C-alpha cells in the first residue's frame, strides 16, 4: 500500500512518502498532506514506544521504507532518549498529567520527531545515492534538535537560521557548539518570523532550491508532524480516555499532530491551544481574529511566533481540501495580515474541538512557582504556559475531565526563568554538563535574502 500526498495549495504533483520527506515544501508553496487519514492499528499492550511508533506511522510511509527498516530506524531513534518510557506521564493533580517530551538528546519535544526524521533522510538518500542541504528556521528548539538528528548523516548538510539574541543561552549553545563538518548556524538580525520568511523565500525560488537540493526539517515537513502523532496515541493507551490535551504552541504543528491522532481514532475529546503574549492562535480561536502583530520577546521564546505556518494544513481540511481556495486565503493573509473563516466552518471544525488561553510572562512565573511548591516539579516556561492555561480554563468550567499537558522542554533549557520563579537553578543533564565550556561557531547575517542565499550556496565549498 502506498499513501500519496497532495499539496494544500492544489497545484503541485502528488508524491509518495520518500519524495515528500526530501521535498519539505511543495513546489506550489503549499504543505503536503496524505490523501486520507488511516485508522490506528491494533498494537500489543506491552509494545515499546519504538514499536508503537513504527506501527502508527507505517501507513503514512507505505512501501517507501520497508517494515523491518522502519522498525530499526524507530529503535535507533528512541534509544537516544534518557527515560525508559521515552515520553513518560507524570501526574500533578487529580485529573491533570504532564507528558514529558524532553528526554531526548537536546531536551525538547522536537527530538521525538527529529531523531527519527534524520535517520529517515539518511536511509532514503543512501538508497538513492543523493545528497540534500537542509535549510531551517528555529525560534529555539527545532534548530538544535535538527542538528542533533542529522549531525552524523553522511548524505545531509544543514544550515539553521535563528533570531540573533532572541533564543535562550542554552538553546543557542546547543546549536553553535556542534563541531560537525555538515553543520552551520546563522544568527539573523530579526525575529523568528523573519527567519521563517527567508527559508520560505529560498524554497519558493525554484532554481535556487533545485541547484542547492534544498530540504526542510521544521514542521512544514510532513514527516515531523507524522512522527509527533505517536505520543498522543501513547498517552491515550496509558490513561482511560477520552482525554483533553493542552499544547503550548506557536506554529500549530504540535497540536495539529494531536488533531491527526484524533482523526485516526485516538480517544481525544478536545485540545487546549496555550499561547504566550504572542497570542494570534488564541485570538483566532476565541474571536476569529487571526491578525498579525509585532512579535514580543517572552520567557517562552519557542512560541514567539505570529505566523502559524502549520495552520495551513487544517485550513485545507476546513476548505473541503480545495487547494485553490486555500492558496487564495493565504495570499490574502499575506498581503493584509488578516485571516478569517466562515461561521459554518468554525462550527464544524473548531468549536468544541479547540479551546484557547493566553498566559503572559508574569503568570508563567507564578505557575512555575506554584507547581514547584505543590509537587516539587520544575516546569520550563513553555510547559508552564500549558499548565497555567489548563488551570484557568478548568476554573472557568471550559474544560472538564482528565487533561494531559505536553511538557515540551526540559527546565534546564531556561534556567533563568525557573530560578527566578523557584530559587532553584535546574542543572543540565550529564551529557550537556560542559555545554558552556564548548566553543561556539556561528555567523551573523542581516535579514537579507540575497546575502543568506549566497551564504547557503557557498558555505560548504562544493
């Protein structure tokens, strides 16, 4: 069986999984989605996380990676995690659980997908005797997770753009201290949205994209979204459903993975979209106001985003998979900074499925303090935005029943905020204990497409 993939903008050729993996963005500027949603497979109760992952994603991969190879890639990817349950659930009150997604090598949820996606890249490319050059944008965590996922790959080179001075010190050093000949990092004078715009512009420049063999690892790449579906399924297998999931999110990719798990049959009741001060998703879900504003730096920098690129995949579904309509709406959003959807679409697709809450920095610090005092658990600021959103919505009666909040980063990635809230400075795990002693290598460039393209084209010297 081979799943085929279509573009959300309706004007790119259908592809199989391996081609979608390597392409990242579709040739019409859209994002790839499968031509249908498979049902969840029956998996033994005692399956490991790696075995569950191989089973859940097998229908999306089809015949492009054989069963035994897929199983091996999943085993290798999740062997890099420092917890035997890979993504353990921790209870913090009667009906509230935290799913710790930060036990991978770079201490962020992005590892769950990128440890696997990096191995998939290398496998497919070695079969085809090809090389690719990954260009990605990061607001903090994607960059280090992508670099770690591909730093040992023979067939992949990677250039990561990040906003200069707008990531945490740990996030930056996890990227800039990797001494690998296939890795480059670039600090852009601008915001994450500027970095993302530069990446999209490079992909939309077809001659440049083809000459450089560009590919993507941020959540515009379908393989990222696909790999994240698994931990939602894992949580619903452990806890009696139906569950509500709270997802601290800026780019909508993580919560979209949960929505896909729900479409595949996972017992999920609804989703809480938790935003920081950059609250475009909360405004949209609460009052149909998807209008861009200036990005405000916060204590949770991975969510400092005003253009949620993965919402395009849900919008495509809401539009009855009409790629032309989706492209038109997004073009209008690009030119006006505003996107709205029809009332009947909201009623069918959003109301009752998504609720949203906004937690500012002051409230974030208070959540970290209160949670630590009550449970001894240290939350990073992103995870605290999620926990705080659940507390508020539960108090308001907007959510009931068991809730799983995704803990998306280890507290040691944001030690200043955690220490400010609790007086405790969380130590880095042993494998990163000497991070601040490692030399950094990075290049600072202006927010200028021609300059960045020139760098990407010449930095590896071939």
